[in-house]
C-alpha cells in the first residue's frame, strides 16, 4: 500500500506539472503569432535601413565623425548589448546567448555589458564583467519607445567616451527550429563588415552609390546615425522576442511529451502493483476459507 501511495503522489505531481507546461505552451503559441506579425512588418524596414546606411557610408568617402572613428582612447573599452529573456523555461535560448557573449568578451578589449532581460542580469551579475545598465520590459512585445530608450543611452555614453565600440548580441530566427545567436557591431560604423554581411544575406555584392551631402557629411552622419542605431536595436529586440517564444513553445511541448511518457509508465506500474495486491488478497482469502473448511 505504501508503494501504491508513492506512485499516486508522483502521478499527481506529474499531472500538475503537465497542466503548467501545456498552459505555457498555449501562451507561447499565442505570443509567437503576435510576434511573427510584428516581425513580418518590421523585417523589411530592418533590412532596408542596413542597406541604406551602407549605401550612404560607401558613397560618403572619408568622413570626420565620432561615429566612424575607432580606438579613440588609449585604453579602449567595448560595450556589448546583450538581449536575453525576462523569464526562463525557454530551452537553450539564453544559454546560447551566454556562450556567444563569453566568446565575444574574450575577443574584445575591456568588455562592458548592457543587459536587456532579467535572466541575463542574474547570470552575468556573478561574472567578472562590469554591468553598466540593465533594461527589463517584462516579456512584452518590444516597442519603438523601448528601442529609443536603449539607443539614446548607448549613443550618449558612446559620445561621452565611456566606450569605443558597441556590439549587440541577440538571437536570430532562421526558422522555427533553427535559432542561432548573432553578433553585430553597431559603432563605430565599419563599411567592410557591413558589406560582408549584406553580401552574405543577398548572395551578391552591393554596388557603391554616390551622394551629395548638405550641409556637410559630418552633419548628416551625426543626425542620421542615432536613428540608424534605434532601428537596428528595435529590429534586434523584435527578432529576439519571436525567437524566445518559439524556443519556449518547443521546450514546453517537449516537456509535455516527457510528462505524458512518465505518466504512461507510472500508470502501468501502478496497475501491475495494484493487481498484484488484489491477487495476493484473494489468495489469502481462499487459503483462509480452505483452512476453516478443513
């Protein structure tokens, strides 16, 4: 009886867990649908702004602007904007970002972290890297206001001289089952890296264009780059949000299947144990009856 009681308790706990995983799966599915619609609306502008900035940068020639100058200080520092989730139970979504950031920190000079998401803060608070700022939007679909807040902060700190480079690390959604961390250099603008990335995405090299800048190249870049940074941050936030929901949906679906498999095994063991107990009780009754009749 004690064994049957333990099995019943385990089955009850697994059923309760199964209810949670199925509920989270449904929630993530609904959020994923909404996020996909936003991503489909955002992605064309996200790609266009990258191409437009490269076209302008390539056609400008030599420009004297702080947004194009690398290594301004004797002791350079690198800011890394890390986009993680505010909640866990998303499979390897956050772990992949952590590995990418750790690898990037080993390749740059004096890394400083700007974190987006509570999970990233909990992880890197115990790391040797300095955390400059932490943003949290409570797992809501990103908005332009969120992107503006982050972009204004990193641009102001860059111009103030807090760091010399800015990189952003987020999760790129190649497909529903292929989610890979991606790293992109935001500042200073590098025409060669931008050309290589665009060529890789489009399959061909973009043609350089020529522009006339009024009132001057420096004035145009100083006004244009902050808007470019805001657009890139917003696109990265949206793509990371959709990737997070896709990863959580897959993780909860797998967890539900595992729970159902465990329940099936426990149900079989429960039935066997219960049948063995009934058989033993019947045998004892028959034996006792035979002994009385004898």
